[in-house]
C-alpha cells in the first residue's frame, strides 16, 4: 500500500512502487541481519514506512544544508551534517561499515566512470567566427545570361503609354490609392 507524503498530493507513479519494493527488500535484509528469522507483513510495511520517512527527512535536511552553504549540488559533507542534525551517531559509521563489509552483507558498487563533460567553444567579439568555404558555382548556371538578354529586349519594346496607364489605374484598388506603396 502506497502512501503519499503530506507535502505532495500527487498519486504515486510506477517508479514509486518500484522504489518502495526495493526499500521493502532492504528493510527485510536489515531485519535478517539483525537476527530476525521471520517478520510479519504489517510490521515490515511499518518499518518500510519509517525508513522511507527518515530518508525523506535526511534528503530535505541535506538540501537545506546545501542551500545554506550557497551551493546547488549536495556534497557528502552536507549529508554528514544532516545526519548529525537528525541525531544520528555518525561516529559509529566507520565501525558499522567495517563490520558489514567483513561479513559480506554490504556490497559497495564501484563508482561509475564519469564521462568527460562537453565544453562549449567560447566565442569572442574581437575574433570572427570561422566560416566554411564558399560553395562552387552551380553547374546549371550558364555563363551567358540569356534571361537577361530577353528581358532587356522585351523592355526595349515601346509600349503605348495611354493604354498602360489606363490598365494600371483599373487594377489599383482603393487601398492602393489611399496608401502609397514604396
């Protein structure tokens, strides 16, 4: 059974159910490590809810410590200070880590290989951007300008002035008369 936190009114997503199931398995493993052979479902659910609440409080306190330090990204020190703030005995953590790794009950995954961050090239105002070379002239353009020659020949033919002015005036709309076109 999933419960939403009081600070949110969103319904749980599929990922929330998966996280809850993993947390439930982790709580069951902690109970087994503590020496319990069996655990009732209601007790396991209650312990899972308590661990979930504690982890949420730890995350919120870590975020507050990060923001108090003026950073955006949390560091392990922020989490350590948050643990102290929540009343955890952080001095017992090295002994706990040593004990659990010696028993083989705690598996620490190797750190992920971080990819090199992509750095953007900086552009400066005094240095022009490198431009690609100009493309070659298209082969479909011919050297002789046949289109220009025919256009100039057509323009050279004299049109009768009065009829062209009349045709122009008949095509003009009232808007064209009111506003001059550039």
